[in-house]
C-alpha cells in the first residue's frame, strides 16, 4: 500500500518556507495532499504526478524545483 503524505502550508507560491511550491518535486508522489491555510482561508490540494498543466494560481501550483509534470491541483 502506498503511503500518503499530508503537508500543512501557509502560502501557495513564492518558494519560501511554508509555500506549497517550495516542496521539491523529487520528494512528491501521486496522491499526496496539502492543506493550505492563509488569510483565514482553508484549501485542499492533491498532487497529480502526470498533470503537466501550466501553473495557474490558485488552482494549479507547480513545484519550483524539479516539477516535471507534477502539479498541485486545488480540490473543488
């Protein structure tokens, strides 16, 4: 059974500590989840390892380092 990793972040982009895009793509696997709390808003993202879509914040976030085709997709 694959392990599921959950990240708890405080920003979407910017590459700094707590930003969703700061997580190295080499560390990510399909299905990982991220919870982002910023400005009193709560959002859930899942990692799609073969998405390859263009980054479009806040709905699609690409890792800054080693993104390949991995994208964080905002859950509706």
